[in-house]
C-alpha cells in the first residue's frame, strides 16, 4: 500500500470516529434533557383529567370507551423491545388478577402492531394477561395526546378520571417487589 492510500484510509477512519463521537454525544445530551423534564411532565398532568374521549378496540375486538369506565383505571403505555416494559407487564398482569383490584380497569396501550405484540407475549411466556385489556397500534394517539414521556409510562387514574399518579421510565432490577410495593400503595389510594 502506498503512502497516499494509507493517509486516505487513516483520514477516513478519523472522520468516521469523529462523526460517531458527535452522534453519541448528541444522543447523550438528548437523554439528559429528556430525563430533566420528567418532573415537569408529571406535574403538568397530576390532578388533571386523563384524555378519555377515545374509544379504543382491544386485540380481542372489545370496545373500550374510556369515558364510560366508572372505576379506577390504570393505563400502561409500552412496546415490544422495551426491557422495562417487558419486565413490568407480567407484574401488572399479576396485579390485575388480585381480588382487591378486581373492579379496576387495566389497559395496556402499545404502539406495536398486533403481530409484534404476539411476539412480545410469547417471549415473556405469559399464559394470561389477567384482566388487562390490550390495545395495539396506538402510536399516533399516544403522541397526539402527548401521553408518553418515555416507556413505559403508567397512569393511575381515579374513577372521576383525574390522574392520581404517573410513573415514567421503568425498572429492570429483576425483583417484583421493587415495582409491586409502590404500585400497590398508589392503587390503594385510587378512589
């Protein structure tokens, strides 16, 4: 290899490294900005009425008219490939089967299409989603209503549709109690 091509190869490699570092730095900056706004996102929605003007169709074909649910409502926003979503969804399924929450409504809204969601379920080895109603393909509705601040985002909603609590981001620590205990406290506060 002659000296000129060696210089060109090193120059190209140097430019590629600079581009990679720049892109990586921008991504980290965006993540920092995103994380800084979690409190603002939550504070802007607490105590406000959750947007209930939607009539959603579950994967079983059931119509879910949010404005006609008169019991506490838990809305979980997630998608396939989100590790915290994959960790928390089976725990939410267990919670939805607990007797003391039998009158609560649990809705899992995902931006995934049905075939991706079916892959998600099989990868989690879930036999049952308990009392969770699943709505697929709602990316537009989620973003149009500005409901998410990362995934998962979970809303705890009173029977008068006011938002009592919101959790953003997720947990992958591997222990159910890490999420189950705080969720139970919030579920018990719902009226």
